């Protein structure tokens, strides 16, 4: 007979699997961006938003085609007002920057290629939660 704790632990293990998969995708994406070519760009302007997280607009050129893109926060940066704003202070309006772009889709860009600082933590937390759920299901006593 099933115990409600078994259902909860099973859901916990599945959630851990989902988080681990998400962390793995972030790591794969971060590694891929390190291989993207770079071109010079310029920070055109910053637009504040209602939640305090500014949006950067970057202009750059790839193979003679001009682009102007809004730049979102990199993965792993929480959209908390002051923290996000301090991240964007590194890129003031008018600054010349290295724009790394996806060669297959030059409109996809990043200013900081590579892994986000919490990507490994997300993967590890997901694996930990999944293992906890599985081990608790296997070795727990639910009588």
C-alpha cells in the first residue's frame, strides 16, 4: 500500500531530476558561448524597468549587417534590483565592449561568455535532491 510520504519523496526525486537537467543545460549553453566569435560593440543606452532591473541596448555589426539588441541578464544572475543594477554598472552607456554572438543566430549575444557562477550549484542541488528522494524511498520505513 502506498504511503503519502512515498508520493512526496517520489515528487521530490522528480523535481531534483528536473533541476539537475536545467543545471546541465545551463552548463552546456555556457560552454558553447565560450566558442562564439566576438566583435566590437557599443552600449547605446540603458532603460530602467518597473522592477529596478535595467535593460542594456547594444549595437554591433556582423559581416556587414548592423544589429541592435536588448541584453538580458546572464543566466545565474537573479533579477533583484540592486544586484542586477550593479551587474550592469560594469557596462556604462557609451562603453565599447566585446560582443560574443552565436554564429548561426547573430542576434543571440552575450557580453560575458562561459559558465554562470551558479550553474554548477544548480546541477549539484538537483542531483542532491534527486539522490535524497531516491535513497529515502529505497531505505525508508513507511509502516
